[in-house]
């Protein structure tokens, strides 16, 4: 089964406790959401504690299990990352309310939307946040900020339902590249940069990769743009004049 | 201890599961609420499952245990009843959002506010709803309407915090690169693509350049991102391993 196009999918990245997965599935059904993606949950699946907490929610029965983040986000064209803090990345930061209004507008414009939630231990890692178009923060009290995963899902789901009727203001890019395409482009680009010796010093590589990905994601490239850029990388990586030489043979 | 006058108290009427009481105490602290009243919980008190789920929330430590509804609501001047359905009573019915805005206004006017939540088995009984000034309903899907008690508390608590001014509309990209910087980046990139022999056939070059520039402009890159990307282009254009070789000399 694939995600519905009429509502966002919720993607739990490395969730740990079956109880929270079940609670998420229950509250998603409470608020009219159907598609739950589980990226490499810690415990065995199916998880009896998730079943118990879901109290019969069809969302749990239909949950899609995937092995890694790339598989989890691959089918979407627009991603939202829920985090407790903005992370200092150059991305739009929205409240849950604004974020869900934006989700609704994006879906109306034909986007396939996924909302990412991190695991219990520390939320989303920066590599996942870097893939998102928008950051959604929840207004937690700084002195007691650790929000339960099921509660975070509940609030986002509630805002999805509560936002019904919010105006749709969204300037769509047509044919936005899927995350599979984008991931392929990133890996290609980064592999050539690595070969060229661009990443230096080595311990800065993850941060440089993250910053590059953030910059590219913000542009919301089309599949054609992704193809074109990969052509650029290929030509550059061959060295000056090589592409022409090859073609002229 | 008595309820704070600056924020509403939450009153759980005949709650059953310690887990839900603990979850309520945790999420109240997440959203800046301090005063929890427990009207005759089913199980013994203190409840170890509540302690476990509260993960150290001070709200649980300070929870006030009372024997009956009258004692629970006695200290308040204005009460809100959360229910899944309006009950046909002649009272104002508000959404959680409207309800929490109303709570805030009431507190500003000097009222002592309590928000009532029913137990797991069937929510608030009519006698409790009858005591309320206002009914707050949550927009649950009728086909799967049973909302977990902890989630109901979480959404009300979230709305309390979210109502506190709604700032942070859109965090704009800081330090967007000037068009001079961007033009410099384009010319650099395109010159290396030209050298590499990327542009082919020649009469398509202007269109390809235009499409590439369009894609980059949409991302609204910062000066730092422009610098980083120029570094990438430089490294790639030197050919595989050259940047590393240069650096190691």
C-alpha cells in the first residue's frame, strides 16, 4: 500500500517503544490520518505492545515497515521535520498550526507530503532534518521539554484535523523530484566531491554534507533539474574537455 | 497547595489507568501547566505506573487528590468540560482552540479556571458536564472516536501554550546571497561546465543555462552556501584527487 495523497503520511524514524507506536496509530485514526511509515523500529515487528495501545486502529494494521530513512522518505515530494528546536538550519520554521496549514495547501497543490518524527531518545537526527523542506516546532516549556512521541504525533494529527478550512496559499513547483531522485543526486554529487578531495578536514564532512543537502532541498528541484545537475556533475568529474572528447569520438 | 491563578488547573474525574495520569502530568509540564487535580482515581495512590510515565514531571509530585467531584471543583469560578460530543445541553460549545482562548481571557479577568476530563471508560458523566460553564469538543473522526485520556489532556495543554501569542510565522533565510554573489557563482559554474564540454548542442546552451539558474535561484542560497558550492565546483573541475593532492603538498 502507498501513502494517501489526500492526507499527509506520518513517518516515525527509529521509534523505540511499541507503546508509542501504538499510541501514534490510535491518535492518527482519531484525527482522520491513515498512512503510518515506520523506519527501522528498535523492537521486533509486529510488536504486541503497539497492538495493545492501538486499540484496533486500522492505521497500525496498514503501517508500512521500511529499513532505512531513504526508503521511508523516497516516495514523497515535500517533507516536514518535527523538532523541539530549530537546529540552526536555513529552513522555514513553522508552528504545528502553520505547518499543518502548509501541509494542507501543499496537498491541494498535488504534493505528496510526509511528516517526520524522531525516536524517543533524542528526536530526529540532523541527517533527517536536513532532508526536510520545513521544520515544525512545538511550543514546549524549556524547563521540561521532553515531549512523548505519541503526544507529538497526537498534536500534529489534531492540528491536521483542526486546520480543515484553512486557506490554501502555496506556489507549487510542477513535477517536484521524489526523494529517491534527490537522494541519488546527493550521493552522486558527494561521491564525486569525495573523489576530488573536496571534503577536508574529514571530521567536518558530515556537517558539510548536511549544509549542502539543506541548500539543495530548499530549491525544491524538479526531476528535470535533478537530471540536469547530475549531468553537470558527471561532466565536471570527468575533467576539463573530457565530455567533449568523448562525444566527438 | 492550591491551583495557580495564572494558568488553568486540569481536573481528571475518576481516571482509571496510572499510565494516563502520568502521561497527563508529563504533557502538562511540557506545556507550562502546573496544577493537576485527581478526583477519586480508581487505583491506589501513589501509583507506580503514573510515576513511571510522568518521567519526573513536577506536576505529578504536586497533584492534589480529592474524594469527589464537589471537592475537585470547589475552588474554581469557571469550569470547562472536555467531551467528545456536545451532549445537547444549553451551553456554549467551543473547539479546543476557542476554549483555550476563552480560558486565557477568563484568567485575565480574574477567574479561577478548571478544565475537566472524564475517565477512560466513557468520559465525563452528565453531572460533571452540567457543572461546566463551557463545553470543549475535540474534532475526532466519528469512525474512530475514542481518544486516549492522556492525548486529550495533551491537546488541551498544547492549545493553552499555543494560544500564548502566535509568533514565529516564517523564519526567513538569513544572509541571503546578493545577486552579485549569485552571478559570480553562476559564471564560475557555467565556465567550468563549458570547459568540461557539458553544453551540447551549442544552440541549446542559453536554455540550459537559464534552467540551471532558475533551479538555483529558487533555493535562495546564503552567501555561505554560495561559497561552499563554488568550492565544490572548483574541486570537481580540478579532476579526481587533485584538490587532495594540492593540499597535501
